[in-house]
C-alpha cells in the first residue's frame, strides 16, 4: 500500500496527480491522470473547491457531454413531477384563469423546478431571484417562455396562453391572425378561445342572476309589505299567508317568503303572538334601509 502511495515515479514538472483507492474487496487501484483538465479537476475535488469543480466539469471534453445528458434527465423529471401536481398552469376554471399571476407562477416554478429556474435566469442574464421580482417585464417574458415549453410537454398546461388568448379575443384580432399566432405557440386556437368565452359567459350570467335575485327579493318584499299595510290597516292582526296575499298586485313567492321571514324575526324579537302593524312598519323601514348589492 505504501509503495503505491509513492510519488517519486511522477514527473517533476507541472501539476501531477496520483489517485489511490481501495475497493470494498480490498484491492488497491492506482490511477495517474495525464491530461491537464482531469488533473485540475481531481485536485479541486480533493480540496473541496466546489465552484472550481463545477466549472471544470462544464469545460471538460469528456465530462461535458455526460453532464448534458444528466441535466436533460433532471429537467425532464422536474417538469414531469411539476405538471403532475396541482399546478396553476393547468387551470381551466374562469375564476382560476382570472386570478392567474405570472409572479406566483414563477415562484411555483422556482420551488418545483429549481434547475430550470436557474437555467432561464442565466440565459436571460438575470443572476439573482431578486432581479426577477423587481423587473416586471422580464418576469413576464420568463413566465411566457416557461409556460410555452411546459405546453410542449403537456397541452393541458395552457393557463397563460388562455389569458393571452382572452386579451387578443377582446382586442378584435381576426380569426386568421389567431390561427397564425396559434401555430406560432403564442395563443390557443380560435375554437378553444370560443369555448372558454362561452364558459366564462355562463359563469357571469349566473352571477348576474344571483345579483338580480337579491334585488328582486328585497324590492318584492317591500312593495308587498306596503300593499299589506294599505289593504289590512283596519284589521286587528295582519295576515301574510300565501293564500291571502296571492291575489295582491305585488305578490311573488320569493317576496312573500322573505317578508314572512322578516316578520317572524320581528315577532320573536318583540315576543308577539301575531303580526301587528307596528311589526310591519319596522320591517318596511328595515327593507328600505337595506343596501342593495352593486354588480361588479
């Protein structure tokens, strides 16, 4: 063993390296690298100069091709695992698309695809993560590049392209131009855009109906309450049952149900046995002072 560690047989000029290692079987192996790149690499490995080691590997004629294959495999696995997760890039719901953020998307990429994240930083000349956060235009460019590459692997990862498509659609871009941009990978196809817009319209229509129903419920109950006061003012107690009110001019099922609900609350609050005129007047003031929702 000591004989193998002898360095007297090495040339006396320049950097010389001799590697001696013992296999698990007990066999001692000796290697003497001859080319300068390998000798420098081994020296830096032994000295734990990791930055110099990484730079030397990238420049090494025999190691660099192997490193490229390794990087490709790591990047492939990063994107594969990322796209299998609940990534915001695979969002399809109109609300999720409306809330899509390039900043959050790139933060997601930084966490799930760290190697790719640093590759695009280096390729774009941005050396630190802080620079991406500060420069919004650069951030958008990195997000678009990453989303486009992810879409090559998985066509479902199209949230960013759907957002771009929506902007183009509402800007009046022609059908033929959308087809050209789709072939260039900038946006979705016209048919996909129309399907998304139809889905968004259905959702907006549902919101309008909810907004409309809340106003109609309040105003229907208010008008019906005022009509009850006008027609039953001489009665000792008010009758707000559906059988009694269905002949009234402002009767509606929702209005009657909401009015009865408010009257029940006031009756329980005042510990009353029946609906009184004072109770109805309180409900009318409550309906009149209610701030109706505004459609956004």
